[in-house]
């Protein structure tokens, strides 16, 4: 059988074409699979990149929050330390003031000792001179008659007796003063009681400065809506008058007045004055004042060393920081009274803790006496009694103005400390008219006694210096005159503290050389 060459050639060509087509298909299939793997790898890489970026953003956010928290904690710690440093600085200033006061008292004692030594030297010289005059007089008497000698002797004996009586009075006073330490409890409890005046002059207005008078119109608002909203929110009266660049806030409640003052200052600083803004700033100021009240109450209890007080007592005590009496801050007066009462109690052996607590709380009723009927002593005693204060301390509060009976020595100590704190120089102010009347009355009382030549009121009325006629008032009469004038002042005048009465008897001999 013959094979057709054309058929063979066609068969070969067909096989070649089939192989070529199979190889190309295989190639295309492998290329397609490789492309899909590449795309899957790229997609996986892209997904991992997105996840990495998300993790980086999470790490950054967590780092920022951690930094923010650490910064806030650092700020709070710095603020707390700043407050502690300020308190420590105030305590150091108080201690420095006490040391300065103690140094002044020591210097004053030294000056008094020097003056006393000078007077003693002068008296020695006077005694020597009198002895010489007596010897000369005895020489002259030797030439007198019997009657003349008797008469002269009687005059000299009377004169010497009066001088001896004056000397004995001075010696008696020295003995009494030397026994004062042994009789301190009796003296402090019965003799040294003197209360300051009960009249209280309050500062019932506050002035808020303004950057310009144009701000007054903005405070009033259209048809007065802003000022009405402010007065309704704070419960105070706002006085907008002709006073340049200032408005006046008036209220009987010192806490309300302080809230209104702070809110008004913030409104002026902010510049956005409308009813909604007023309500917000008043609420913020009220919160701030409440925080200040709590801090001041805690500070007062800490400085006076009176622990364990009820939170309501602490808050009411802090409200005294916004009340004044004769210009004296009532919270500072309460702390000072507590210190003085503690020192007096330590000196006479009384209970120091009761005296301190009674001194700190004695005027606490003044913080709420505009809201409650009654005297501040009764109101304060009721408040302390309701919040678990010890009965001994409540008694000190209730009796410091003799509205109830003083049943303990600590109650008397609180009264004395209250008078000392209010009557010390510079503690309180009084009006000019009252000051002038008191000075004039003091000099009129002194001039009303016989033998007085002149009188001068010194040291803002705390001393009256009286010059007497030496031919009408001798040494004994001068002592009696000082006591009589002091008694008349005690009976006819009201004054804080004590008034020193000084009698000056001076003899001058004048001659001329021609």
C-alpha cells in the first residue's frame, strides 16, 4: 500500500498545529494563574498596610490621651502644691507678725524699766535735797519760840504724813501687782471683763470698676432688661449713678453681694451682656463663692486648731469671711479670738480646746443673722447645738454677750478674748463724728474736777494726760484724783479696751539774774 506524501505532510502539519495550540493554551493558563496570585498578594499587602496604619493611629491616639492625662495630673499637683505653699506662706507671715509684736512688747518693757530707773534716780536726788533743806530748817527752828516751833512742827508732820500716805499707797499698789500672777484666775475672771460696743457697722455695698462709662449702658440693656435680669438672678440692688467708671452693688447679705460682684466683674471683662449670659456667669460665681466659703472655713478651723467640726459649721464659719464689723474682717476676728482665748486658758490652767473652739465659733451667728430672728449669740448657739458641738462650747457662744449665764471660766475667757481682739489698736474703725465726741467727752470729764489746769486726750483717746495746779493738788491728792477721774470715765462713757489716766504735778521755781 502506498502512502500519500500529501496526506503525511498534512498529518504532520496538523500535529504541529495541535502541539502549538496546546502549548499556547498551557502558557495562557499559567499566565492567568500567576496574575491572580500576584493580585491576591498585592491585595493582602494592601490590607496589612491598612491595618498597620490603623494600629499606628490607635497608638498615637492612646499616646495623646496618656500625655493629656499626665499633663492634667501634673497641673492638679502643681495647683495643690501652690495652694499649700500659699498657706504655708500665710502661716509664716502670721508667725513673723507675732514675733514682731512680741519684740515690740519687749522693747516697750525695756523702755518702761529705763523710765522707772530714771524716776528712782530722780527721787533719790529729791530725797537728798529734802534732807539738806530739813537740816537747814532745823537750824532756823532753833531760834524760834515754843509756840512757833510747835506750829511749824505740826505743819511739817502733816506734810510728811501726806507724803508717807502717798508712798504707802504706791507700795500697796506694787504689792498687789506682785501678787497678780497668783491671783490671775480671779483677776481674769472677775476684774478684766470689758466687752466692746455691741453696735455693728457693716459694709453693705461693693463697687465694681468699669473700663469706661459706655459699659453702663450695656449693663442696663435695652429697656433695662439686663440690669433686671442681673438683680433677679443675684438678689441684690445695682446702682448705676454718676460715679465715673463704676457701678455700686448693694445688699444686706454679704454672700449675695460677693456673688454679684464677681459675676458683674466677669460680665464687664467678657463684654457679652445679655440675660442668658448673666444667668450662666451668676451660676459660675455662686459655685466659686461656695468653694471659697468651704476653703476659708477649713482654713480657719486649721489655723485655730479646732478639729472635728460638722461640715455645715465649717461652711457657716467660712461665710464670715465676707462680713465686717467696724472694718474688721469677722473671720480674722474669730481666728484671732481663738488664739487669744487659747493663750489665756493656758496661762490660768483652763481647758485650752474649749476656749479655742468657743473663741472661733463665738460670732458664727453673724453669718446668718439676716436670715434668722434673734441675736447673733443665740443664733450661733442654736446652730452649734443642732450640729453636735459640745455643750461647754455652746455655752461659750451663747454667753459671750451675757445673754445667758456664764457657767464656766472658759466662757469668761472667750468674752475677754473677744474684747481684746476688737479693742486692740488698729483692729476696728469708728466714724469721725463718734471719735471727736469721745475725745471731747474725755477732756470734759477731766476738766470737771477741781485743781485741774489742762487736760489732753492722746493716742486716739486711749490716754488722757492731766496737768494739775501744784499749789492745790499734792501727791496724795494726785493719786486720788487719778482714781476719781478713771471711775467717772468708766461710769459715763462707752469705749473699747482701756483708757490710761496720767496726772502730772509739776513745780517750777523761776528767778532772774540781774
